């Protein structure tokens, strides 16, 4: 039986929500091993001059702590 832990990371990107998600996983992978999945809980964006200037995600990342 595997034991998983979930952490929450908030990231942003000027490119896309997908890029912000990739940044979240890469950031978590710097200190966490065994990442299993990422769940995007919230999407938001900052608008400046009628254009999206920043894409934001609130990601929940699960990883294995025991197997």
C-alpha cells in the first residue's frame, strides 16, 4: 500500500495556465521525489490594458512518501 502526501503550490506564468502548471511541477520536483499527479484547483488571471498579463494556478501535487 502506498502512502501519498499532498502539497499546495501557487504559481504564475506570462504564457499560459499550462506553463504555470509546468512551473508548479518543476518547482515541487526540486525538493520532492515521487510526484504522482497534479490537480489544478483554481485558475485565475491578471488583466492589464484589456489583455491577460499573468496566468495563475493553484495546484495540488501528490507524491509518494511510503510504498
